[in-house]
């Protein structure tokens, strides 16, 4: 629980920097929020990390809802390992450590590769026919993701962003969004990796049939029914990061779908979340409105991988740096009287 006097101290410190009141806009709100999360008037961003969870989805094998084949998931994991993806570039640009996790890719990676092996299975089942995973697998995903986050926190990371890779995971996210927000499927579905309008319509029809097939009673059951192993791990990772009082940088459509599940399980986790950007996926914009969240950026992104989070972390650094290093009117000998 944040003490009222800390909130007052933080706000006073922000307001008395050498600038007009409120002149740094959202950076002021961000500095205040991070100070509240860390329960200090001198917040810091320490050893930020982006964790990308990758997994395959059973529905992708049929190719009805995805323009790219399932094999692309494994191919992109190799791209991450080789440093060739957008998330590699942005992480390097902004001095952010990147971790890649095999949550359930339908491929066997060599043990010597720089990949965290947390594989639950070789992809989920096709939820057109049966639930994507068992409750036990979902629980295992939570446990493994939590352990990864806990280890990073022990190594000094206090700020963590999440990304994902999984062909057809926008379908999973749309189903979860519809479940948690009670939004019709057709308002949750977007182009994903590049569907045309006819493809989007077909995708919405298929996912509506899937949605109507099941009646999950809990958030965990919904994740097990509609989720991917990477989405379940994202949810577990968010829950653990909040428990450890870390700053959590929420990326786009898929990560926010996992957050919907996490907030259904433990509503207060949202207090630790900073929303990196507003995706170009219509569903993400509706999710943000549902959560009453204000994203830092709006760049028309719809790539995933944690790219929005990587681009937003410099803003977090800037917000705590102005709070720590910018002079106050008193220390600078500048009059703030009009």
C-alpha cells in the first residue's frame, strides 16, 4: 500500500522542478507511477529486460486463420537467436537485455542455443476440436514463467517487458479478449500477420464457432481453453512480476490479452503496469479502452515481439531521470513566482 505522504512528496518533487507546472506531460505521470510502484521518491530503472515467449498453436496447422504457415514460429525464434528481428534491433538500440523462451514451439532446438527451454509441449491442441491445453499444462506454464521472472529479478532487473511469437496467436488473443471483455468476436479480430478483409471475415466466423463451443468458468480455464502456451506464460509472468513489485511494460494485442487474464485472477496487478503503445489491431485499442489504460506511444505497430515495449522503455528512463537529476526551483535559485 502506497502511503499518502509518499504520493504528496512525489507530486511536490515533480511540481517544483524548473519547468511550468505539468509541462512534461505524460512523463510526469510516468515518474509518479513508477515512484508509487517502487515506493520511493527516487525511482530507478535497473537492468530492464524484454522476455519473448514463443509457442505454436494447434489451429495454425490447418492454415484457415493464418496467412503464414506454422513453421514460421520456429524460424522466427532462430531469427531472434541470430539477432535479426526488430526486437533485437530495438533492444540493442535502447540497451535492453533480451531473453527468448521456448514455451511450446513445435520444433526441437539445439540445447547450446541461447534459448530458455521452458517447453510445455510441441504446440497446443486445435481448439476447434478440444481445449488448447489441460489445466495442468496451464498451471505448469504459470510456474515456469514465474521462475524465469524471479531469476531475472534476483539478478537486479526491476523493469520487465514482455513479447511473444506464435503463428495464430492473434486468434487466441481475440478469443480471450471476447471472453474477458464480453466483446463480440468480430470486434476483436484483426488482420494479424496480414489477412485481407475476406480472410478476416472467415477468421471471425471460425473463432465465433470456437467461442460458442465452450463455457469456461474461470480465468485459468479460459486460458487453458483458448490460450497458447506463450499466452499462459505471459499471464504467469505478469502475475509474478507484480508479486515482486516490478515495473511491467505491456506491449500489444497478445500481451494485453494475457493481462486481461491476469487482472481477472488478481485485479491489482494493473497497478504495476505501464502500457507501451496502442497497436494497429482494432482489438488492442478496445482492450486499452476496457482497461482504461493510456498508452505512451501510438506508432501504428502490429508486429508483437515486444517491440512496442522496447521502444517505450527509454521514456521510463527519461521520466525517472528528470525526477532524480533535474534541478528544483529552490536548488537552482530560480524564481517560480508569477
